[in-house]
C-alpha cells in the first residue's frame, strides 16, 4: 500500500514551453501533497505544500507564477512549470500524506527528470 | 531555526565494515524522525522511522537507528555494509503534529568498495 506515482518519469522540452507533471496516490486518499526539487548530488528542497481543494502554500523563494500547483482531487496533484528555462532543469519529486495510512509519514513518488533545452 | 545536520557528506567503506551516519536536528517540540535511502537513479525509499516508544528502531536491509533525545540525534547504523548499500542517505524530521512538513538533512553519500 501507500504507492505514489509520477508522470512522466522524464521529459525534455524547449525553452519557453510549459510542462505539466502529475502526482497520483494510487491506493490512498492524499489530503496533502508536497512538491520537491532535487539538484544533482544535493538534498531535496521543498517547493510547496498542496492541500486538496485549496491553494498551495509555497516556500520562500519559490515563484508561484512559475510553478503552478493544482490539487484538484484527493488522488491527484499537478505541477506545471510555466515558460520553462534551462535553469528549471532538475529532478522534481512529489510526496503524499493520507489519512488512514499514516498522518506523520510522507510517501514519495519516483520523481520526474525535467531537461529544458 | 529548524534544521537537520548530517555531518558526514561522503563516506567510503569496504565491504563488511560497520557504518554509522550522524543526524542531529534542531527542532522544538516532539518530532518524528526518518531515514531514507536513494540508490543511484532511483527514488527515495524509507529505511526506518521513529514516532515514539523504543528509541532503538530497526529498519529494512539490516539498518537500525537510535533516537537520543538529550543529544537531538538519530544516527543510522549497520554492522556490516555491502556493496549494494552504495547510495545516498537522507535524514528527515517533522513535527509530531501539524503540517507534516519534512526538514531534510543535506544527505550522506556512501560508497562501499567491493
């Protein structure tokens, strides 16, 4: 149980285009989802916290208009990188927390590698 | 400020050596503690977690960790490492109640020589 998937697993796009990454909780309802960014050989940096049906809470320094987060249902959150640029290239990881599984533990998706040319 | 420190950034060991990775946190109140492993090219996997109770926690793959509240530490140990343990290890902390947000340590890159 407690499986989180991400799609796509990798994506290459041209500079200036937008890219949408999906995060799904497959076997539980995720009341809260988190989006992280991981640079090579570095730790995970929390970008935002997403609660179903409400606006995401962004961490300091993360551009809301650049990284659009939507948590439309209890099993799906999406991250859209708008007008992507090469500096947005990174590994994006989502995680989910859900009632009935564990309120304290996040379950991580496999990540999405974004390369912006 | 809340923080998690992993002092060992890179560790190189030979197979069968014992491992201890340090994790110290600065966080007010009751906390939950986690160790995750990230194998090359793979996603984060939970090794073990501490919520309450016995401060010595056993996890998967022969790993264990001890929560020492007085030292604000949650060090990860394994008595005998294998080549397949080569990976990056992350310590994480969150509040026992509240937003579930993790604070991650900077990670320790372990290389085990065959």
